[in-house]
């Protein structure tokens, strides 16, 4: 009966809010849960109140959630500042401590005590203190007659004034973020703790089990977790690393449920999703699926094949390139699933249906029609106009800006030259030191010129064959050839000449150059052949592509802001959630399997049995550590098995997540930790543009598997002992 009532409630809700609504869809601002979501969440099984989730007056779930390093989410799971996040979120930190002698990537790492926990300069944990709507103040003096530059200038003035007036406690910082495409603004007050230390990480054969083959895929058996600890000064205040610092004492930490999950259980995911574009017009989605994604997929596919071959041939290369390979492969595979998902669920057709209903409503309202009636035709024209420039922009950014590593180094040197020529030796020296410490030191630790040359040749040839040079002839790579044909062999010859004679290919040569008097260093940099090639490509791109692309994109952005405003006015009965922008959000759903295609049904939970089934001796993706195989053979599971006697590994739910939600806690109806969000199912990665509850699933590590690995596999029960374990279902 309860399920029937809930279904009726959701049906009525979605009927009122257009045929495009899905229960649980959305990334909601926690300050509005009481008015917009609490009733639906409780109908779906939640036992908490909105105040339990977000409060500024008492400890609540939000006080256990952190922005981890600015790129992931983490949660506090003990009263001693123990922090849980994903293995892939902590991967760079783990890698930074890894050597061939102490291979924490391969073997894992577990600190026996606080004094053995490892510091990570630059890594931080940021807490949200409060969020407030400041739209009225931010948009004061803004009117429809302003162009976009004047509008933004007025908003910036208003926000600067708000910042001056803000009353902040010690260590608090304030930032302002636009929402709903700039139609609303919110202030966000935060406190940042800069001393975050590595406590524990499983070996990558657990933390990355399945690696690239299983990435974005269900069923999944990856123990994607790592444990850190937040440190503070003696007064529990933020402090840079010091041996005198002590474990942070949180306002709230998440209790951990030992009861696990069952189909239809309520799930809430709290975190910092990075970016979505749910309100794009159909023309934009068509361009992404038909033009832009295929180009980016082809580029990364070519680069990944080269790097994969090199990693398999040399263990040292595998260590150096593991993090880079995973980073490149992540979105390569995501784009593939995204395009397929949009096509499979008729995402473009859904957009067109909404647009038809939008236009029909406008015709019934002359005032709104006069104000918004031209938006969709203008979108059609603008996206047709920008298509070639958008494609060239993606080719340039993927090839010159990302996948040919040495080109990024050349771009940094270009910035160094510009600073010297614009602001003199002092600016040069300041930027040079930052470059060395923040980029080049790490770059050369994990760089192989011979691999980059192969990537250069393959991608420049791809660039030459497929890019739209009719709009930007100076970008054509054959202009920079040296007595060679514009094919892969020719570009390989070019690479050998430019790479072998550049100061960028060798750390010692570059640092020797940078130690020269500034004028001599600049002269040598500007005469460098590879620097000249990269500079010509950049100059040609900036002049022939970027200017026009930016001009058209500004028009699209203005249209998108007006379209967002129009949607909220034309459909006042619909609940709208703002696109993700790396701010704190709540998404809720249920544990549920799905049917991705005919005759295929996925159940929502995987088990350790599945890990053993996937084992391939010696394989870098599917080798199962012997100790884990022994524990499985003996059924030595401790208290972490479910009622069937098996240890769950991962489960899926209908929560609406994206990048940035990595490391987000999945909590149960009572606010207890049940899992750790780390991925989405491949068929539903299009949820950034087109959420569909039929196939959109987020993937979470079951917390009992995390505890099992920490306790039984790693022997780090001292970490379990500081957590709060509960049995809410039994209670």
C-alpha cells in the first residue's frame, strides 16, 4: 500500500510537471529541500527531515561533506576527521608517494598510526558553512536593454559590494555563483582545511579492478575507495601542515550502516557535481551527438592505443602514465556512452517535444510570445553558424591543448614570454618559479618524449585529415612540415626533428635555459623549433577560430539565459533544478536494476563472487590479489557478509549524478552511510543532458565491502574501531 501511494504521488507530480519529469531527477540545492523536495523524498521512504540534511543552526549531513581538492567529494566518517573518498580521487596523492621500492599503487598503503599518515601539499578539504540567495542584490540595476558585457559588469560591481559587506568569521571565505544560466545568484560561505593526509588505499587491483574495460560499466566490482584524514591546529582550526597539528573534530560525521541495501531502498547522494547542461535546445544536443563527440572520441582513441601499448611493455611507463591514461580514457568512454544513450532514449525527440509545447504555450500568451518567440529559431541559426568553429575548437583543444603533452609545456613557455615582454623581469621571475614548482617538476617525472612523438604524429595526421580548414587555413599542419608529406610518416619525421632539438624534451636542458639571464632565456625559447610550431598553431587558432567562436558562443549564452528564464515563466507549475556548477547538491533516488536492451536485465547488487569470476592471472585489469582469493575460498568475511552469506561489492541507484560526485556518500533513509558513489552506468552517461530514469544509474561501492577490505584484507581494524557502526533496519 505504501508503494502504491508513493507511485500515485509521483505520477501526479510528474503529470503536473510535464511528461518529461522523472521522480528523483535533479541536483537540488539543499537550502530549498524543505519547500521543493522533502515531501517527495519522504514519500519515497526517507525518514529524515530537510533540517537533518542541511542546517546552519545545528550539526547536519552537510557538515560531514567536503569538496575534496576542488575536484571530488569526500565525507567525514569518524569523530577524528577520518575522510572517505574514491581511490581515483586520491590517485594522484597515492602516486606522488609511490616509487618502484614503495609501490603504493600496486601494493596499497595503510598507515599503522597517525604518525605514519602521509602529507599531501596542495590537497584540501572544504566545508560549506551556509548558502544564501542573493539574486536580488546581484541583479540590482540590471535590465533587458543591456548588452551582455554591460550586464556582467553591473553584476560584478554588485557582487564586489556584497563581498565587502559580508560578515565572515575567522577562516571563512565567501564566493558567489550564478545559477539557472545567470538568472539567479547565491553566496556560498566556506571553511578550508589545507592539511589532508593519506591514511589508507587498497592496491589498484582492488581500487581500480576492471580498470578501463569496466569503466562506466555495470555490473561492476571495483573497490574504488581511499581513506584520508583532515588535520587542524590545537583549536580545531584550519592550519597548514605541521607536526603539531591534530586530527580534526567534525560537527557531524556519518554513521555507517551494517544492514546494507535492498531493491527499492531510498538513497541520497550528497556532493559537488561538476557540470551539466540539462536545458540545452535540441539543436545543441544534435551537434554534440552527430559532430563533436565523434571527433573527440576518435582523437582520444588514437592517443590511448599508443599509450596502452607502451604501458603494457614497460612497468616504469605504467607507473608514469597510469594516472594520465585513466584521465584521458575516462571521458573518451563517457562520450561514447553519452551519444549512444541519447540516441537510445530519443533524447533529441524529448527536447523537440518540450520545444513544441513551449511554442504552443507562447502562442496563447502574446506578451510572452513577443518576448521569447524568436529564441528557438535563433538557436537553430546560431548552432548552424558555430558548428565548424566548435569542431575546430575541439580539435585544437584535444590535440594541441591536451593529448600532445609537450605542446602544453610550450604553451606555458609562451605565457612566460608574454609576461616578460609585457611586465619585465620581475613578472618573468615570479611566473618562472611557479612554473617550475607547480608544473615542470611533476611533468618530467611522468614524461617520455618517445611516446609523445608517436602521439604527435598520429594526432597531427588525424587533424590534417578531418579538421575544417576551409575556415582556418593557417591551422593546416602541412604548413609546418619540413620536406615531408602530410601523412603519419611525415608527421613522425617532423616530430623527430622538433622534439630532438627542443629545450622542452629534457628537464635539465630546460632548467639550464631558465637559469640564464631573462633576456637570453627568452631569446633561446623564441628560437626553439617546437616552441615556434606550437606558437604558430596557437596564433592561427586564436585569430581564425577563437574570435569567431567566442562571438557566436556569446550570442548562444545570452539566448540560453533567456531560454532558461522563459522556461521557468512559461511552465510555472514545473520544478526546475539548476545545472551543476561544482556547488553542494542533493540528489535522491532508489536502489534499482534496469534493462539496457532487449532480453538483458541487470540486478542492482554485485558480490565478491563476481570478482573471482573475472579473475585473469597477471592481467593488469582483472588480476585478483591472492589474499582476496584466499579470503573468498575460506569464506572469511567477518561481519561484512549479507543475509545470503556473501559480501556485496557494488550497487546501483537512480540518483542523478555527474563528474564531481565521485566520492560522494550514498546515505540511507536515516542518514547513515551505505555506499560510496564513484561512477555511472554507461548507457546512462547522457544524464548530463538528458536524464532518463529507465537507464540512468549511478554506481556505488557498498560500504560493507570497504570495511571488509580495510579489516580482513588490509588488517587495519584500528580504522574500523574509530567509526560508528549502526544497524538501522534491525533497530
